[in-house]
């Protein structure tokens, strides 16, 4: 060896594989304004479409007059439900097995519902056209409160369902009832409660909110009449599913539909579903013969496309006097708005809410969820969440704190006492999941030691005493959260969307010179897939990450995949990438053996190539194998070096984490300050620690927003009162706390690289930490449960209700 | 609608256009000049994705009419990189410190930060946070954006960047 021979460390570093804080490939274009988002795409002759929307939350439509609008300069067409009926598209199927109006058909069911679609030469002319459409409404009684939805005299919202006593998920009990979903052993759970020494019961609400990515939902549809082909550029988290849905409802053959998701400006669940704008833009393109673009504005985004949460969870826990939990009983009233447009795997009307037993060893549990219609926007998407896991984590983490308070026990001690133990994995939960792996005690203890939990409790006790002596008006709360996520949907045995199993896919093609391209069925919206997917390949096959181009989002070139949401990309597509790479490696080994004139079994892998066992000088690098794959493969072998893998995961993955929030609240103003926030995440094998940290920061900021004020609120008349960033809490750099991150590593035993997914954990685990901090702060003044969101006003109200305000 | 002639300097080049008086500056930049790096996130001046530099001030181009920018000197994200095509200190800082994820707020954030560093070449963390409070980011939680700006400030000032301990 001469001095120029790179060391093993240098060879490994050159790959920038897994575990490396590789700088992002995407940033070179994004920092220069050279990303290409949907609204940046322009096609010749392109038109713009925009919606006439209903000012009423519930009204009959007496007439729609488009005459004046059609005379507005630049306006070319106005679509209404009547137009759409001619192509059988006035209604569309939802992912949840319901149907939804594309344009108002006879009545409107929520404020800002789409009523007509104006198509014009530019967005200004379209707006002029909207103002000229005359709609006559007859207001109807409005249903806002989900608790009144199933009253005998509640207004009938969905006249289209008249007489239908069964929905997509079983029997309907009332004209505003959507489904009832039950899991667990009711009898056994009832017995646990009747025998319990201690029980708690609390109605815990998780308010309606919205994912609100900075780029709104948008699309550009172009129908080529000659070829009979439809091209759709769109903000799609799941472009392949969109193509299939379009094929099913439009009857255009699927191979003649080209769906392209270019760069996406954040998704957070908002861009999973199909919205009326997509259908209208496609129909308008077919009608006009021109490309038609639809771009939501922010108010439309907040008020019409896909809210999240709105779960009202009556939570009961049974326990012994010593604090050992013996049973969990939860009833959820789920407000789905006017149409059930929930984006869950098809068989799961309440998503994976049955993860609600959390990190604890409940011997028995029972869950019932009732979904109801109200006069609110449709949706129920997973806002940075794996299908109602955020709601479940909030429910159990609040519940455990309430139980601790009743028992007079420290909430950390209660959790430690009830955790599923490391030796119990794989663990079968009372509500039907098989947790793949975990080490909860280690994570919890690391968190407690790092922040000096005992010291914080001592400080709190001193502050409480000082408050009672009248020496301070500030109270201190410690918010604990120990969450278990369930991500990586999912195994074909229990997860599908409209009948398509929730696998994911990767195709890798290596070129003669040792560079290559990987195409994946997922779609990054900021997660950095172009960077991290190449890192997996680099480690697996020894080609530097810089030499692998990653491409996603074009349904003509990428293999079919179910997309990016529910933290499924790493657990599912990440596995497909590793498996495709391993197929390549297996072929590469045969080529290397042939070239080195040894038996395959005599070779061993060494960072970036194969070497002959016992003869370290006899090597063939992967780069050289790539060249050989195109000119001298073994006799009988096909040339080339490429592979595709469709990965059907055997199980979900179960990331977990221990979070703590230290908060101070001024009782007389309700003003809070997050003094410290520490987040320990265990997402198994870590692909890129820099990106993981970024994901945790972002998710915690969303959790902070949700817990402390971010809400889609309706007044009693059904008007949205939080329809812009003026009223919808969107934290800036000033309000956002400083984040401390940490980790443990418990690899997933069934995942090829042991990774579990992390994007949503901070949102799932963060919300209960903030809410528990507020509740913990007020607990010594007599509070049991204060509903979110905890903005200054509500904190002040809580203090007032507790009689804690200064006289 | 009758059209109006506008001229302005954008990223150092004289440009002109014939537009409706109601045309917003952001649409003039994006549609007429094809400078699509400047984004639209809210159309109500809250989010800052459309931030550009106009005569030495950060403005939100979604609430400025193009005709109001007649004769103005405008800088957009497309004009931020060095003339030789290399990244500016801020662009480099955002990449090195992982100050961006989806990239949608990034152009407005960088253009704003560039003005901030001219107003205050050595801002502390609180000043940076206040200085970018007109720009919303949904992905990063701001912590790494703050570091990115600190990185750039250090580089511009010729001092060593020291990342604050967690």
C-alpha cells in the first residue's frame, strides 16, 4: 500500500452513508429560489380556476345565475354541479368510504363550501367572475356542536343518505351518525372497573385544528384531446394513489394519466386527500381544451381543505391503590364535519386510535368511537400523525396524569410502574397491536436524569409554597409525556387504501461509470428524501451518496407507492430501498466472483466492494463491478445492474419517546413561558441525525402551536372565526421555544435496517407535554383537567375559575 | 382593464412591463418576469414567503402593487448568490445549519435575513428572532434558521462561527 491508498475510515466517509449528518442535496436549489413548486409550472395557454364559496354553513340553494359572470372580460366558463353531473362528477368518493360534493348539489353543508368554479384567462379575471356569480340561498338550521348531532330533533344534514341505515363501516344509529367502531373486550373491561380500587373519568377534548403547510393545495391539469391524455401537476403526498383515483372516477385509462408532484412546500397531512379543486380543474381542462390551474388561497385552505383532530374522548382508567393500571375504557365522539373525508387506511374509520393504551401494560381495554356529521368543513386528516395516533397519545398521557393526581403519586413514578417492560417485547396490546420493540424504562430514566427531574419537582414545591404565602404570582408546571407511536402503514394483512395494499417501492439503476438513479414510490414535502434515500443505498452497496440521484413524484417513472404521510416513508419505502439495494449487491457479488475467479462464497463485503476472504489485496470495488455489469458478466447472466423492490412490511414500527416541558405561567395574565423543553426520541436506527433533529424541531413547533392556541373554531352560527393567519395561531421565531433533543436507539427487529420513522413523533408526543405542563401548573389550585388550547386568555379564565386571580 | 407601463430594477437589471394597475408586485415578479423563487403563502402579509428587498427595506410583495414599485430597486432570491454562481454566506449558512426543509419559506427568509444583517451586522439570538418574526416557517422550528443567520454573520464579519451548546 502506498500513501495514496485511502484508509477504511476515508472510504467510509466518502460514501456519506447511514449515520452521517449529510448536508441536503435539495438545499442547493431551494436556497437559490430554484425549486419548482406547482404554482411555478406554467403551460402555454394556461387558464386559472377559482371557486365561488358559500357564506352559509347550511342552506338550500334556490338558484345559481352565471350569466353576468360569463360576460366578465376574461371569463371563459363557469362550472356548477349541473355541469359536473353531465360527466357524473358532481360528487366524488372520499378515502373514508363516504361521498362528498365536488360542487354544491342542491344545498351547502359548511361555510366556504365550493359552489361554482369560474375559469378565466388569469387569476384576477377569475376573481372578477366569482364576484359576478349570483347564488340565492335559503338558510337552514345549523348544527355546530357534535354533542347535539344525534339529538332526536337535530337538523338533517346529509339528505343524500336518507334511508341509509348502513354506512361504509357498519350500521348508522341516527341521520347524522357516520359509524360506530369498537375494539377490545367490553365485558372484561367492565369487570376491571367494577373491581377497581381507584378510577378516573374525564372528557378530554382534542380540538379541531389544521395542518396548514406554507404552500397551499394546488394543481395544474392539462387534457390533450388528441391523445386522450390527462397530465396533472399537483401538491400530492401520494401521487400514485391520486392517479388511480382519477382513473376510477374519470374513466380515463390509468396509463393515459400522468401525475407529477414536483417540489412540495410542506404537507403535514393536508395534501393526502383529493379535493374539489382537483376535479374541477381537470373537468375545466377537458371542457376548455386548455391547461387549467387551481391555487387555493390561505383562507380557503384553512376553511375547506382538511381539518385535523376534533376528537372528544371520554377517558376512564381503573387502577389499584398502589397505582397499577387494571383497565382502560374510552369513548370518542368524532366530529367529521359535513362529509367523512378522513384520510385513514380504508378499514380503519378511526385510524390507529386503538394505540390508546400507549406505553402501558393494560390487562384489558375497550374503545368505542362514534363518528358524526356537523356543519363544518370535511376532513379528519392526520396532521403530522399516523392516523389518529396524536389523539390517542394525548388521551392516554392526559389520563395518566389525571390518575397520578388522584392517587397523589408523581406522574413519572406512575408511568415507570406501568410501562411495558423491555423483556415483554414483542408485546400484544389489549386493543390488538403487536409492539415490535421498546425500552421505555431506559428512555424515561435518561430523560429524568438529564433534566434533573427530582430537582425540578423540589423547585416546583418551593414555588407553590411561595405562591400560597403570596410571595409570587407565577406558577410552575412540569409536563411529562411518554408516547408510543405506531407508524409505517402498513402490512397488506390490515392496511389498504381503496383496496390497494400499503406497500412501497424502490427501483435502483446503476450506470456503467458507477453512478445511478433511485426512483421511489414516496414523495418528500421537506423531509429530505433526496438526501437520506441515497444514504441508505450508499451504505448498502458502497456507491457514494453523491453519485445516486433520487427521484420521486412522477407516476410515469417511479414505481407504484402509497406516498409519504403517517411517518411511513422510512419504515416502508426505506425498507424497499434497502431490499432493492441488496438485490443489486447479490448480482454484484456474482459478477465480482466471476471477475476475481473465485467462488461467490469466498468473497466478503468491505465498505465499497468485495474482497476475497483471507486475501485483502484481491478486491473489486462496486464502481468497477458497475462497469463489468455492462461488458463482462458471467456466461448466462443478463447484463445491466438494476433492481426493483416492492416491500410489504410484516408489521408496523413503534417509535417512542420521553418528553418534558417546564413552563411558568403568570396567574393574573395567563401569559406562559416555556422555560425548557427536552425531547428524547427513539426511532431505531438513525439514517441522518441532522435531519432527525430538524424533524423533531419542526414537529415540536407544531405541537407547541396546537397545544397553546392553534384552533379552527366555529361560532354558534357556524361561521369560521379562525380563517386567516391573523386568528389562527402560527408561531413565529419569537414565540417558539428553544428545543433540546436527545435519543436512545432500539432498532426495529423486523425492518431491514432497523429504522422506525420519526417525523411525527414530536407532534404526537409534544402536545401532551405542553398540555400536561399547563394542567400540572394549575393542579395545586384544584384543577383536574383544563381543555386545550391553552392560550393566554384560556389560562386566565382557568385561573379565574379556580379563584386564583388577585383580588 | 387599461394597462399601465412600469419600469424598475430587479436584481440589478432594468425591467419593464405592461400590467393592470391592480397587479400585485409578487405576481409581476412571478408571472411577468418568471422569477418564481418568491413564493405566496397567505396573501395577507402574515407569512413572509413573498418577502423581497425594495429600496433597502424588506417588504411583503403580496401586498404591494407593482405600480407602487415604479422606479424601485428590488432584490429577490434569484439575485442573492454571488456573481460567480457560488452561494452567499446566508445561503451557505442555511444549508450548513439545516435551516430549511420544504424550502417554501426559504427565499423570503434569506432575503429578509440579508437585510437584517445589513441593519444589524452582529445580532444576538433575540434580535435575530425578532428580526425574522415577519416570516413564518412551518418546518424547522426556527432554531436552525437562527443558527444559519449566526453562521452567515460570523462569516461576513470574518470571525469564527461558534455553535451554541444545546
